[in-house]
């Protein structure tokens, strides 16, 4: 079955993301979690917090290709210091491939941001991500302050 990515699909996914507590929503294009290549649309709204993590043991690559909006991809060392960042904006930077074992997070900088995400499979919730102990967990109130701290460090204003 052909799976297209069109304006209506992005519009619908963004509307769904805005209605969730997490302010983000995935639409999987892989048929099951055992697929060796996980592919999905990921709609992310400003204020959504993705705890810094890396994909290690098992090692997995992750690719983000920006379809709409603007997103910061931020990289860290093992102590939580920002080492690098990339702004995906569809003007100069369209996407990024993140190698295994690299600490990273994503931050939507505009409403209606959508990326096409590709990651090595299979997906298993128990070992898909190694979350950084030096960053707040997703459900902790400090997560909003942490996002603001990252953006301020990068001199990015929303």
C-alpha cells in the first residue's frame, strides 16, 4: 500500500498534537514495531519536552527530515553540556542523521512543526532510548525550565 505524505495529513497530525498533553503526535508508517526500519511523521509543538537521550545497546541511527516549521536539534556530552546544535528550517538545513550513542533532544521552534523520522528498528520500549540522568524526566515540572535554559544558552527566542 502506498503511504503518501500530503498537506492534509500534516494538518491533521498537527491538530492532534495540539490536543495532547505532550504537545506532540506520531503517525507511524511502519506496519509493526518489529520492522527493521521505523518510519514516522512526528508533529511537535513549541513547549513539548523530549528528554535528552541516546540510542545505544542496541545502537540505532536516527534521522529527522523537516517537512514543516522549524526545529532545534541539540547535542550534549556525557555531562549534559551542549556540544553542538542545528536549526532545521527548510532554508539552509533540511535534516540531520544522528549516529548511535549521541545524546540529543529536539525542540520545536514554530507551531505546526513536523519532521519525517527514520530510525533503525525494531522498536522496543524497554531499550529504545537511554535517557539522560542529568536532565529532568518528561513528567517533571522542571522540564519547561530546562527547555528555556537550553534555548537561552543557544540564544534562541520563541
